[in-house]
């Protein structure tokens, strides 16, 4: 293991900004830029700590929702919607880059599939709203999106809110 760890480096950069650089800055635009840099460092640090945990919980949620969407779209004969879901779910373990960025890319692809499925549900509401499972699938997707917003707020909020002015 290489030391210092990335989180330790970022924590030290923030401490340097707080104790040495920010107190000496007088020009508003320079102070603002340094403060924004501090916020962004905290944001990256929060991502490094929290995103792996969030992704571990999110992957099965996304895959389950897309499977539920696939079943619904199959039942209503929606070939375009089925193609969107199939594209999102198509992957080979060898296609996923190792490490956090690879998982992030996988989560991103699955999220795109969820958004595409929701778009299809909205666009075809008049045709499908009476179909078995339509309301349940819409609710499940809305519940997931609410969960996702809450989880991502755990990364964003402590980095910015209550931490001083931002540009």
C-alpha cells in the first residue's frame, strides 16, 4: 500500500487551504476561487468515502428495476422500450473496467436505462396506464429516484452547505 492515501492527501490540502492560504487572501475573486477549490476537494473526498457504499446498494436496485421494467414492457409488447432496457442491462463482467470508475460507469449505464424506461412509461401513458404493473413500475422508479437523491445529497451537502460562500 502506498502512503499517504489519497484521502489523506486531500485532507492535508484542505487543511493547508484553511490554515495558510485562505487567511492570507484579500482579493475577492482570488478568495472565492480558493474557497471553491476547498469545496470541491471536500466533494471529491466525500465521493471517495461514500460512493462505493452507495453503488454497492444501488447496483441491485437498478438491476431489479430494469428487470421489472423488462417484464412490464414484454407484457405490453413494447419493443422500443425493451431495446432500451436490454441495452442498459447488456454487459459482460470483462467489459466493466476494474475499480471504482468502472463501477461508476456501470451505474451510469443502468441509470440511463432507468431514465429511458421512465421516458417510455411517460410517453405511452395513454396506452399503458391501465395495464397491470404500470402504476407499480412508475412508483418503484420514483421511489428509486428519491432514494438516489437522498444518497447523493450525503456526498454533496457536507461539501458545500454551511462551508462558506461559493462562486
